[in-house]
């Protein structure tokens, strides 16, 4: 096994691998220049970590077996322009048209974005028609909607007779009167029937340039192209697909052609038609290029609800919000979902999050109404937007949630998925050709996966360019580091390198020094134990208890390995985190080399281990 240090890892330590130990030579990571030569040596690598759970096998030959097609729009116009009708049918020959031997499918949910109906025994539905609506089908378990050549799911029809107003990026072309029918083809799918699902969640691709499209291609999308575990549930990209320039939709959309499963999208605050004068047409170009603003689909025993939580225009630009039409749709959609299913609620702006816990703009105004709609259900809520990784569990509390929204404790798990773009493609360029882009909480760029077995959900984050074993970074927070931080905190991108990052003096030990463990998917219920020089394990302390306090911010609460990279090479500043643990180093450590064996155990009982070698001087 190759134990050569990888140059893109965080400053003071390499992220942990399950039941694997590595010493300081690999720990050098990004800041190899910061450690004196010979400061540490690499130990033999342990056996490789267990592979990620296997999903349905359909992804093994996705290119050859993918169900490609489109929605069947029957030319009209319909005599009754007040009602849209059509059929949901079993597309046995996969040609997107209902033949004589292809039966209609009863009990399938169809919506106009407000009303929700189910098809009759022959697969027929009727829905009230209104201006600027999107009609879509909820993919049922055991069925798959067709995908196009870029693997984008095809399950919707936009109705906008006169088309969008004059918009810079085009919007929706005139659709004319209601067609005679809109029919939705579905094919049988073992992948969506399986009770074992892996759902990929990609946050904030956020490409501002063609160069950044290539960064995304060479990073997360190359990783996803090598995986075969998500053919059923597919990949859901939860907003900020591009960075304001909507002309990049075709190039960014093309990346999903690399996937081994269906792709779906949600809009974010950088996917706006900024020249729209009212909220009715805010996302017209997004809809035309990528799909509906909100919708739902089933895979296994999971019901995925994809929400649009961005309101625009409002004073101050945009706001985290759901309009009344979408709330009505959500009530109607959830009412159709059997009690035994787990609900995955995805959005761009999170319902609530840690990074912006005191902000009304960057969380969802109607969060309490959403909680009421979902009361008594088994739910996992997902968000993007913050360019950080958060794993918030039931009962977690923050002062801002209570003060701004009147929420005193989360009713279910909330996960912020991190960003494919990381910290907006910032930082130095790696040999792989893309920027390091350490996120604002010290996390690395990558994608989230929900592994759902029946209704049990386990989350895992996969770092770009790595396997799912990379889960943590280690470092030292010393008085000397904090002094360097204070001197350079206003000089992001131009600070001098922090020398000898894994060296601490006896004097600094007496002045309080911590070994830090940034466990990216760490949460309430996780533990971190540290053995120094083979001694008894000592439990590290979480810096942010999530018990109703405010954010703890500054050098004392920062991730030193991430900050050393960010102040020197640019980007955000990891000066706070909800998943950082620290252990005060004993003040009586002798001069010389020491090892710290760190074991993190997550809320699901999975263990990850790493060994950090550091020096005590004088």
C-alpha cells in the first residue's frame, strides 16, 4: 500500500482512516515545509479500510442499461384549458410512448406544484391548470423515470403559454396552450425497488468559469464516475449549480453525463434570473435547463422531498423562505406518503444550520411550519449553501435558533452537505489540477452520501479525490499558534507560513496547548479518545456542545491545520466549528518526540483512528 504523503491534505495532519494508524511523516500534509526534516517517520500501513456499503448493482452497467427517454407530450391543444390530464404508464419497450400492451399504473402521485393527485386504476390523472405551472410525477418505488443523454431525470412538463418575460439568459420558451395530454413513462427498476439505497447529495458545484467546470469534472465528478452504488436513488445536486452566470448551465449540466445513476437538481441563490422583476420568474432559466424548482421521488423505503428555499427578489437580495404555494404542495405531498417511509427533505438554504445560526436570511423563515407538517415522521433534513459540513442531531440547540425562530431543539437530524466547490475553488492549486479549497469549517470539498437500509439512515462524507475513509484532520493549538493567528488574521492569503506546526515548547505546554481533532461528520453522540505515548485513553472535549449556547469563535476555537492553509493561501477562515474536539496536552510532557493515537467513534458506532507525532522542545 502506498504511504507517500498526499500534498492536498490539511496543514498539520492527514485525515483519519478507519482502524488505520499513520505517523507524522504522512501527517505533514499540505504544510510539509513547516516541519523540520526528520521530525517524524511513517509506520507500516494497516489493512485498507472497509469499502463503502454496496448499493444496487444496476450502476455496474449504467451506460448500457440506463432508461433513456422523455415525457410524452401529446400535441393539442386540449379542449378544456382549465384541466390538464394524462396517463402514467409502464413503458415496457422504453420508447417513451404508451403502446396497446403497456398498461397504465394506478396509485402514482402527480402534481401541478400545488395540488397533488394519484392516478386511477388505469393510470389516468387530472389536475387544475394555471399559468406558469410545472406538472411532475413522483417516481414510485420499483420504477424509474427516464433520463436524457446527460443522465438528468425527465419527469416534468412546464406550462407557460407566452413564455418568460425578456430575461438575459432566456428563461422558458412559449409553450402555447395546454397540450392534449402529458403522459409520464416509467420503467421497472430493481435499483429503486431495493430496500438498500445510497443517495448522493452534492452541494454547491457553483461554477463561475469554464476553468471551474473543469475543476468540478476532475474532482467530485471523476470520483462519482468511479462509483456504482447510487443507481437507484441517484445524485441530487442541492443548489448553486452555477455561480450567477447561467450561461454555464449546459457545460455544468454535461458533467452529470459522467454519473452511473440519475441526476436531479435544486436551485440556489446563485441560480437566479437576477433580471426577473417578480418571484414568478426568478428561476425560469433554471427550470428550462435543469428541471422543477421543487418535487419528490421515491427510492427503496425513502421518500425524497426536494424544496426550493430561496425567495427572490426581496429587500437585501434574497431570503431563505418557502412561498404559500410550495407549502401547500408540501402538505399535500407528505399526506400521500405512508407512515413507514423515511423522509429525506433536501433544500439549498438549510432549514437551520450552525454556520449561520443567528441569521434570518440564511435559514428558512417557515421552519416551524415545516416542522408541523412533518410532525411524527422519521425525517432527515439536508442543506447546502454554507460551504461547510454539519451533522446536527435531534435535540441540538443553538442560541440563534431560539432567538430568531423560536426553535428550542431540533426535532430530527439536519445535515449540511458541504460543497463540491469547497471554499469557492479558493486556495492553492494541487498537482491534480484543482484548488485545495478548504471549507469555512476546516472540512474538505466532496460529496455526502446517505446509505439507507430500509428506513435506517447512515451518512458518510467522501472527500474529493479520496475514498470514504478520509474523515478527520489533526493539529496542535498552542500559544505560539494563537499569537501567529492574532498577528495575521487580517492578512488572509498573504500571511507567512506558520513554522514547525507540530512542535510545542515546554513553556507553551504550561500555557495551555491542545491536540485538535476536526471530525468532519462528527456530531452529538460522537466521541474522540486520545492515547498519548501508549497511555490510557483520555476523552477529548467538543468545543461546541450544541446545548443552547452561541457560537464559539476565534483562535482558541479554531482548526489550526485549516487556518494555517487559509491564512497563507487564501479562502475563508475556520475560526469556528460544530465538529471540533480538543485535548489539553499534559504540561509535564518530557522533551522529545511523542505520539498521540486518536480514535473517533461516530453516532453510528463506526470507528476511525489516526496517530499524530509531535515534538516537545526545551
